[in-house]
C-alpha cells in the first residue's frame, strides 16, 4: 500500500471538480438559497460520480469505458435534457427566507431526507451522464504514470483520493458561498435563481446541440 496514490488522487479529484460549470453554478445557487449543507450534499453527488469514473480509469475497466463511449449519444441526451429541466426549475423557483425558516422548524427530518435525495441524485445524474469525464481521468492518470497501480489496494487508495478531493472542493465552495447567504436579501436571491436558471438551461441547450452533431 502506497499512500502516495491517495494524495495524488485527492489532487486529481480536486482539480477535476474545480472548474465552474453547471454543477458548480447549481451548488452555488443551492448554498445561497438553503445553506452550505444543501450545497455540499449537492456536491457529494458529483463527487460520487467522479469516484465511479475514477474507479473505472484506476482499475482499468476498459469494457465499462468502451460501453460508455458506445452509448455516448443516449447518455449525453439524457444529461442535456435533465440540465434544461433543472435550469427551468431553478429559474421558476421562488425565494422566501421566511418559508425556509419555517420549513426548518417543522418536519425537519422528513424535509432533510427529501432534500438530501433530490439534491444528491440530481448532481450525481448530471455528472454521470457526462462520459467525457472518464477521458479526463484516463488522460490524467496516464500523464502521471498511474494507469498501472500495481495492486488493488493502491487503486482503491487512488479512487478514494479522487472522491475525497472532489468532496473537498464542494465543501469549500459550499462553505464560502453559504457564508454570504444571510447577508443577502430575497430580491438578490431571486436574481440568483433567474441568472443561474438561464445559465444552466444554456448549458443544457449547448449539450443537446453538440450531440446533434455527434
């Protein structure tokens, strides 16, 4: 067992998660609307998908990666449609701090579980339906001479590091964004919803446009 694989995995996971895209915008919007924990849970969905793709690349599961490549059109189609759906839903979402505070007082456990499932799996689906992510892992692993991890333990450390690194990024982003939440009024938060909704929908439209050329 070589802990070097863990630290390299952390660096890779953080670097791949850090570029701001539709997931990042969604995480920022949710952190502003409902607090850092909601944003972080959303990020964990993306981190889990990153970990799965890191597992495919780290363990050299070529059969799985080949299948994902062969089904690229369908997978990206689902992702593009879901992006558009989330964008429209975000744009139309009302903002009310009073309603959020009241929700926190009643039905806390049920409400938290429901939000956990929705926020976690929405970002997981968006990330897992982007098979191009696996190419990023394969290229990075190859560039760092990590395609041969020698044994299952090292490969497991690498995948764990990817998940932890990605999670660290989402925790950082959600915490920083959530810190500003109580300093903003409802009008500003509503504008955040509108702008985030437009941007996320635009990502979805671009994704759908790209696959039509595929």
